[in-house]
C-alpha cells in the first residue's frame, strides 16, 4: 500500500494548527481561576443572518467569555501560541521560578505582528458580528490576549531521533501571560478603530 507524502509546508501548517489547539485547550483550563465564563469557542458568524454580510466573511473569535468580576462585561479573547527552544538549564530555571518565564514572555511578545492594523479590524468585525447577532450592544466589551509559550529543550538531532520530537512537544510545559483590554491599554489600537463600539 502506497503512503501519501504531504509537502513540508502542509506538515508545518498541521503542526502549527495542532500547537494552536493545544494552546487554546490550555487557556480554557485557566478560565475558572480567572473568573471567566465561556460563552463561545472558535466562533464564526452565520453570515446569512447578518446585515452587510460580505464584511464578516472569514472572521473568527478564539473565545468569547463573560468576566464574572465585572458585571456584564464581554471579553473577546485572542490566543497566540508559540514554541521557543531554550537550553536545559534555562528550562529548569523557568520551572523553578515562573516569574523568570513571565519576564521572558513579556520580552518575546511582538505586538506589531499580533495586532497589525488588518488583524485589529478583523477582530473588531468579528466582535461587531457577535454583538449584532446576539443583540448585546448594551454590554461593555474588551479584547484580551492570552500569549502562550511552550518552552522546549533545544535538543540536538544527533542526540534525539526525529520521530521523538512530537513526544518532546507533548511533554513540554506551557506558560502564559494574560493581557487585558489590549486594544486600548497596550496602545495597539489604530485611531480609526478607537470608537469601534457603537453607542
């Protein structure tokens, strides 16, 4: 029986999606600790039920949640997950002192890449679609970012077989940093988007 071989680009895309799914699953487990109530996951609008449907094609919200510490505040959540290779000594340091990992994550966040002008507009369109379809314009809203890093020990291929790399990823620890109200507090909001929510 012949085995179908996928191009390297397809394999890389599959690994990227797998990592993203793992990061979202990890963050979902943190919701109770953060007093967040999940309303939707990987939400896409039914564009046939929405006005001006063309502008909402292809938009998605990783999570929609309710912040239970603030009455009726909706949270539109973006999750970004990446793998960073580090040496064994640094990995052990991060495991022993999560604050060190937190500082490293802060340094590694690329705001311009995560919240480009196009990405901001896409997130805002998705949020508007949610508010319109759910008739929730009256709710206060914010955008949060969960930046997830899976630290992997930088093992030389000479000492590690290629087919064992998936095991390394599965057993490597996750760390995350939560940024609240990112489109305002972290100054990544374009001026054209500053009044995104209608009154």
